[in-house]
C-alpha cells in the first residue's frame, strides 16, 4: 500500500483513556469573555440573556451526550458531569474534551440570535475546556458545592463592585473599597446605601444554574373515555436549586454508582 | 475564606504540559460528517464550497494563534502544526486542544453563510480533535507527506466510487467493483469509461490544501515622486502544493528549529 | 550561578503524581525467574524456602513503608496495596515504584543466605514492578481475589505438570496431556494416579501468602504482684487465608477509607 | 475460565510507553545516603571505595542492558542514557525504571564485600529512580554537562566544608563561613589555609565518572608466524573525562541518531 512508508507517524499517538470507575468532569470556560461581554454590551455584573444562552447550550449537551448526568454553570463557565461508567469513545480524553467544547461552542453561536436578536456577533466566541476525574460520587457533590460557593462569592463581590462603579466610583476606588470586606458588610452596602436586598436578587444570579434529567409524566392523549393516557419520560430541566442534602435525596438517581 | 472547605477538589486537576522541544500537531476531524454533508447536499466526492469553507477556518486559525506554522487539510480533517518552541498557555494540552477545536468550530459556523448562502445549517456541525507530539522537524515532514498520500489514495477511490454510483451502480456493487484495484486500473476506469483525466481534476481535490505564512511585499502608498513605498509582511496563503524537497527548500523558515 | 546555562534540562522532568483517593497497587515480579529458579535448584512446582524468602521481603516492606496495608504474593510475584490516602513522596509514581522495587530486591539478596544457606547466589536476582490505581476499596478486594484465583489455577496446573514430568513424560507430552483439562480431571490425575490429595498440599502453595498488620496484645513484663502488664501493638503477620467475606469482616481496618 | 469474573481489574493497568525518538535518561539516586554513608564510615566528602562501588554497578548495567549508551555518576547518583531507538520492553516506562533500579540495587549489595571487605552492610541500601525523555541528542549533551557542573560545584563546596569541619569548626560555622563565597575564594581557602590544590584532587572527585563502550582491538592469539590475530570488540570503560567538544568528537558513535 502506497502509504506505508510514513505510517510510523501514527505510532506517536498516545492512548489517553480516562481511568475506569471515575466520574468525569468537563469544565468549559469562556475565553477572554471579559472583553467579549463588554464588546457585546452585556449587563454587568449579570446579563440574564447571556446566562440563558449558556443554559440553552448546557441543555443541548444533554440531548447530544446521553452520559452527562448533571451540569452546573454560572458566569461564563459550565461543568458537565459524565457518569462513572460512561464508555463514550472508550473514555478517550481527547474525544470527550474536544467533542464537548466543539458542540458547546457551536450551539452558543447558533443560539445567539435567539437570545440577542438585536445584537450581532462581532467576533467568534471561544471556550477552553479541561477534564478532571473524580473517583467517588461524594467528591462530585463537593465539587458542585465548591462551584456553587464560588458563584455566590463572586456574585456578591461583583454586585457590590458594579453598584459602586455605576454610582460613580472608578474601578480602582471600587476595588479598594471592597478589599477585605466581609459578607455582612457587603450586604449592608447593598441594602443600606443602595436599597438592594441581596437575597431578593434572581436565583439564577446568586445560585447559578443546574441542568439535569427529571422523570416527568406527560399526557399523550385521551382515551375513549376522555381519561388521559400518560407516558413518563426524562425531561431536561434547568433549575437554580440549593445544593444540599435535600436536593440529593430528591435526585438520588443522578449520581447512581456503577454496580461492581 | 468561605470556599476553603471543598477546595481540595482542585487538587484533582492534573498538569498536562506537552513535552518541550516537540512540534505539536492538532488534528481536527469532522464528527459524523458523512451524514452532515449528505444532509446539506454537498457534492460528492468533493464539494468545492465545503473545502473552501474548511480552508477559511484554517486561515482564521493563523490569525488567532500566532504559533501555528503550517496546516494541511483535505476532506473533513485539518492538521495544524504548532512550532516546537511554542509557550502558548505553557504548552498545556487541554488548553491547546480545546481552544483550537472551539475556535475552528466557531469560525466554521460563522463562515457557513458566506460559502453556502442558499443552504441553511440544519444542525450543529461538530469536530473532534487530538494532539500529537513529534520530536523532530523531519518527522513533521513525514507526517504531512503521509497525510497528503492519504488524501490522494482516498480521493482516487472516492472519485471512482462516485462515478460508478452516479452511473447507476449500487453502493455495494461499486465497492465490490473497486475492491483490490490498483492505481492504474482506477485511472483507466475514470479515463476510458468516463472520460475523466484524473490528473486534470482540481488540485484542491487531489492534493488537499496547505496554509502557511508567506513573506510578501506590498505597496503601502506612493511617495511624492510617485514611487511605491513597500512594506513586507507575513501573509497567510492557501496552496495545493506538492509536498517535496523543493517545497521545503522554498519554505525553509516554516519548520525552523528552536535554537539550543 | 555557574550551573544556570543548562538548567533548562530540568524542565523535562514531568510531574507523575498518582490520582488522589485511589488505592495504589505496586506489583513486583521476578524477572527471568524461570531460569533463575532452575539455576538455583528450586523445587518445582513450589519451593518452600523460595516462597518464605519472598514472604520475608514482603514483611520487611511493611516495616519500611508505613502506608502499605496488605500484600499478597505467590510464585515470584507480590502485590502491595498502599492506603488510599498515602502521601508518601507526594504520591509520585516514580518514587513509589522505584523505592519499592529497590528495597524488595535489596532484602531478597540480603536475606538469601538465611533461606538458602548452602546455595550461593550465582547471579543478581532482579524484579520488575508496575503501579496500578484503583478508585474503590471494593475493586481492591476483587484484585486480590483475582490474584488468589490466579495462584490456584496456576498451582493446580503446575502441580499436575511436574507430577507428569517427574514420572517420565517430556515437557511437550505433559503440556499436551493437560491441555483443556478441567479442575476435576486434574484433581483425579493427582489423586488416582499419584495419590496426591490436592487439598492437603500446603496452604502456602494453594492459596499464596497474605501479609498485613494485626493488633496483638503482648506481655511487656510482670507487675509487682506478678500480673502481666500488656501492651497492644501492630504486628506484621503472614497468613494463607481464604479471601472471603469473613476475612474482610475480621480485618475491616485494613481497607479503611479516607474520610471525606 | 474460573478467573474471568474479576478479570476487569486488569483493565486499570495503563499503557506507559515512552515517546518514540526520544533519548531516555534513567537517573538513580541513593535514598537517605547521607545517613547510610555515615553509618558505614565513608570518608567525607568523597569515599573512593564508595565511588568505585557505584562505578562497578554502572558498568554491570552496560552488560545487562544493551541499549544504554553512556552513563554519568558522582556522589550517590548515576544517570543512564538509553539510545533513542531502544525498543526494550516496548519502551514501557515502568519496565525500564523498575528493572534498572532493581538490578543496580542488586549489584550494589552483591559487590559491596568486594569494595568494603571489612565493613559489613548494616542495613539495606536503597535507590530511587526517575525517567526523563529528551527529544534531541544535543539536549542529552547539555544534560550531561549540567550534571558534571553539578558535580564540580558540589564537590568544591563539600571539600571546603569538610576541611573546615575537620579543622575544628562546627557544621553551622562551616556553612556560615562558606555562604556566598565564590569559586576563587574557595580555592584560596583550600590552597592558602590548607595547602590543598583543588586541581590536584583525584579526577574522580572533581569530574565524576563516565561509563561507555569503547571499540578496542585485542590479540586473540598468535598465528603460525607468530603474528597477533586481532579481534575488535566493545569494551565497557570508566573514565573521568572533561565533557567537551573534543570528547564528543572522539566518541561520536555514542549519541548516534536513529535514521529516519
């Protein structure tokens, strides 16, 4: 065969299978999104259309990749948890990583117009991604809690920061003002000086967004007696839940372990 | 700090720096493109608009990533060679892989309309990608030659296959007919039975496409005496060259080694 | 500093930390031990002194490496299980691998004379080793059961093989005779033709050897009333247990999980 | 087959082939050798018997592993360079690492008595090891130069340090005295105050030891006319060369590249 002489170049490809019996996290991050969101006139600190666009991409991921069990996102990042036992592309890291980020990017651009009908894309939004393996379901819970805390801490800071900037402070003054303040002080700043009750801000800002599958019963049609014929199916839902024991009790099927 | 309790989840992230003094190949492949191209009515075996769209994405990669030195593509795949000494994101594999495939996908979708103005995207095109390291410039040359031979062998087969199918054979009959035929027999089939001179088919089909930077002189403006003021700059060009010694002699700057 | 010019060579060293919250198996295997044992006149299929020498090395490993929790060996191989949470040399694979196999080899040679006082070492015994990570305690149990079954299957075959060879068959004849026989046929061969009751062979041959720590009470001295003063301590013991639920019930402390 | 139920545990073993067309360095280091050498009464800063023992181990490595092309050692460490094209155990890292360090340790212990006939081993000497890949022969040269400079810098410091300690200073005083001194000051200290000409110290101390194969002609026997019948063979030699261009010119066969 004509091609055999240089066939040895294929031997440099390495096997990058992810370890078995590990949950796989694919985390996608907007690249230079500070500039991108500014250039496209996003509301600061949170742009609801922008977040909903991200959520629409996350939901599309569930339709495309059957082995994603839960996803969590806030700001310009989204983490997708793949089930412990996935055999998608034989668990090859490059495949999982590249297909995830490629599809997410594609949907983001294709859905853009739906969420920003009057706001043309000025350049190509771009995401980086990484893969992390976690050997226990419990650590996945901790990962998600960690991210939700991250969302909270960032959001509280950013809310204060933008209140200060919008009320006339420079960026530098606002940063200096906030340096070392505690949660209560930040809340007071918002409430007393700006009449903003932090707890009444939209949950999507404060808690981020979860996407997962939910078993739902749907009426398919009515039978001859006019009684509904039901069918249950998995529906992809977006929520802004508090990630606590109750959540996991209600959704215990999400992190179901592989039987050994 | 509120977030410290679960901070340990970050320790699971692994360092994935690619080895130093290696050329890095990022190869991007269309995912399920057989179906995608059929659904979108691409000419078979080659759709010139489709190939030009791919080339436009490859050229955009050069503008975005300064350390790509040459790229080669045919059909639905494209290989990007990053220079041996790149320090892009500290050579982290996940970053290089994900940003490459994300950006490529994004440009593909955004440029689609330009190349297929009457042909709406029906679903989200998606690419996978992999990273391969090569320790010598010479092996990169072999890699590219290997790919160009691959292009040739595939294209010759596909040209014959589609000639047979378009002239009334079933897919199975065409495959059976071609099984085990040699280059000459394939050329004869095309030439004698279908009056196609393989060598006169467009070079973009037979040889694939190279993208690289070329030093060019441009007239910026005329001086007061009407003489041109020249400026030299690197221009990204697309070619369908034969990859041989002459090519490398003419473009020796492309695979310039890092000085040690 | 004089050495800085070539200091870049250090950057080629890669971080090889093993993933967190995984049990680590280091498996050590004799290299060319078929020849080594023949050259040194070992009894076949099992040499009790040889196995005891291996066990003495395994026990020494427990004194040297505090994070080994259980080990299992048969023939010329030994598997050492390191606890899930070990931070020995920051879990660096090269360190764990090299120190394990270096120390094991060293003890094997230094203990040789004790087990083979009349049998000088003719050449340098040598071991290879590998590291495998397991994300759950349950899989470690399966690993050990797998190895014990391996021991059993091999030992039964080898016992039959050597009975045949010692009774006059050639190696080829013995292999042919045994090909495809089942457990019962092998037992019959031993019992009916050679009056060997397989189940009465020493447990060390049939079941291999476990090494682990056991909490024991020891009399330190007597008090003034002649009553023993006890002290409890961990003692490294060698056993030939059946690896079953009862074993793990009795030794539940061995695979104690790291608290999260 | 009886063993199939838990056979899945084998799937956790990962492919760890080292990248092709790379030179492989295996560096072996004494573990806790400061204590080991003190316990065994080694001369400080250098014990000639101890170094010769290390060299004897290195030479034995060349007999055992045909693909080692050059080795360099000083103090309690030794680096072995494996040729770029080695296919030893399919370049599997664990095999190369473990067999190297196991064999080295074994020879160290077995040769001990030859070099320290009156000095019994009090405990088991133990080595760690690591593997580093280098993609160019030139970087291997730099690696070796780096190591030789390391030897020099360390040896000069240690020579001064032990001169001070042996002449009555405490460890702390000696360290303080030497802090920040330059090469010339150290030489002066040795020469003026202690009449030691650093350059006249044995080369094995100042330059470390190289081991490599040398083509030599040997007289096999005399022919009927009394003339020698010569045979050329590769002989493993130990030298204390200066690693410079001349060395590489004289031994250009050592780092011969793999033909592509």
